[in-house]
C-alpha cells in the first residue's frame, strides 16, 4: 500500500561549544550527573538567558544549505509543558505562529538514492532552534515499573535543530536515506557530530491510503527509522485489509522489541501556550552573520561527491570516500599534492579503510588516517612502478594503519637483513634459472628476483634494490 511519510528530526548542534543560553558545555557526555549545570539551565529564579551566537550561526548555515528562506530576524518562543526534566516548565523553542519566527521556512533537502545514484528531493517545512531538556532515567522496568526516577540536567539547554519535512517520502528506505544524508550534511557544515550517543532523534508521521496519520516517536538511529516505519506500515496495512480504520494517534518506537506501542496522550499545539520569550529580544540576522554562515554552507557531501566522480572515480567508490568526511578531505588534499586519483581512491576508499576495520579502528577519527603526504608518496610508488599496487596494499598499508604518522620512506627503504645470504641460497637452489640467465635469457632474472622476494617474506622491501643486488651477485658468478 502507498505510504506517505514526513519526518521531524531533532539534531543537537553539538559543535556549538556551549549550551544555547548559558556557558555550560554542549558536550555533556561522560560527566557526573548534574555537574554541567548553572542557574540558567537549571531554570533558577532570576536567571536570564543569553543566546549562543555560534549556535545561531550554525543553524543559519543549515538553513542556507537547505535553501530555506531566511527571515530578517528570529524570535524565540516559550513552549509550556510540565515534566521533571524541564526545570523552567517551558522550553525555549521557535514557532511560526503566536509571534514566533523560526530560522528557516520552506527549504529542500536533496539526497541520493545509493542504489540508483539519483538525487531525490524532500521539502523542508521549517527549521527551529530550541533547547534540549534534561534526561529522566528510570530503574530497570522503565517508566511503568520503576519505583522512582532520576533526573540529570547535564543535557538541559543543549542547542537543538528541529527540522520538519513535508510528507514527501514514500518508503522506509527513502526516509532512512534522507536522515543519513541530512546528518552527513550537518557534519560537513560543522554543525554536529553524527556519531555522538543520542545526538539525534526522529519522530515520523506515517499514513497509508485510507487511513489517518500516525506519529511514531523516539526513533534513535537511521537503521531504526527504516525498521520503525516498516513495522508501522505493515501494522496499518493489516488494519485496513482487515476492514478496520487506522486512528490518528501517537505511538512510541520500542527499539528493543522492534514494535510501536500506543502512547496515552499527546498534547496538541494549542495546549502548549506558545508566546514570544520576553527575556530574549528578537535577534537580527546581520549581513556579516549570513555571509559567515553562507561560507560554512558551501561545504556539502554532494559537492565532494561531484568533485571525486569528476576525476573518473566510480560512484560507489566516491560515495565510500565522501561518507567519511575526513577521508574526503584527505583524498582532495592528496590529489592536490599530485597523487593519482585512481590509486588514492583505491587506497582511501577500499584497502586502507579495510585495514582500519581489521584493527577495529574508527575510520571517522582523523587520528587514524595518515597525512596526505603519505597517500601521495604511496601513489607515486605505484605510478612509478617501484611497487605494484598489491605490494603497497599487502606490505605497507598494514604498517601505516597501525602507525598512521609513520614516515613512508622508513618502510620503503627498509632492507631485508642478511640479503646477501638469502640471494646466495636462492641462486644455489635455482641452478637452472641461473644457467638460463648466464646464457643470455634475461627474463630469468625476473624469476630469480621474485624467488628472493618470496624468501624474504612479508617484510617491506624495495624490489628495485633487490634486482640490483641479484644482478650484481650474478655478475660475480
Ligand atoms: Zn548552564
């Protein structure tokens, strides 16, 4: 059955440095509970919010990247509800009515379908900047069975982007592709780090023909976006096929059990009593701020994808490079230094990445990658026929992966120890080839060099040096 899907994506502006309205850290992970707090983010009486300009700038960059219309100024609104993890009893957010002005209205996200490499579009209804609430934790058994709840305000006030799309998505797979690409784009813009725990949450609105819209809340990963929607569409299809009606409701995604469950009550927007926050004046989006944000917005995965495929790199390889931001930057820098694009792409997208996987190292951590000079040096070894690609891959990449800052020349020039005696041994064993060579069959030399390299084993050696040494030794016989 045809499904119609729209998403509401909450992404922390994790790179904003501090919380949205105070100087507490935006990165609260790993801290003792309730140590990353101050009177502002605890909502103590008399404390006043001061907006984090960097957060606004990054939100503006996202709005520009998604081609939104940008207002002259923005107005924060209060959204009222009561919950223990919301100390002020309202959340500072944005709303397009009741006097509020969000940072973006009417944009579009263009994202690729990796099976066809076609670019799809999903319209963006609006983007809000708002603050994250704290966290409520329950004992085992969750909200229904835990005898008490623990509240941690370390997260309270962390800046969030709320990105609301139009219902333009048609399948769970497409919804997942959109979220993946959106997060990657926000990483390229420098807005967020998609790999931080709990850095984004997705609520999905989904309906099928002949049914009401159901909202599924609490989806915490891109894989779960696909799973939750697949489950929900199957559930709704079964109801309709059985002659029933899908009711309008809000459901909760239970990732552990892989099902959606009904939630008791959902507030409607009129119940939130929105009004402009009197503690925060409207914020004028000045030209220099827009200029700065536009610069950030120029960086996009699509731009890099097109640059890489423009060098005749196959699309799947290019995608593999682009989906790891640091490897895309590394690729471009290596090519700029003079590396051969084909060789650099193979090293970065396939074989070096494979080595990292084998070592259990994170390819998203820049510290696990060599500098561009190393990629350039490796590429040169291959294009100048010093080594075959397989020799670089087998002998050098594992060493570099376990020590990315290693000096390439130190492994290139490493000589096999007791080379002389190895050559002697090989020449004794390969009597026939030696005779052939001495009688003028020069190709026998290749065979002998190969035999010596095999004998040396997996150590990195320079085949040209070996060739010279074998020739010299044969001249003496
Ligand atoms: Zn604070």
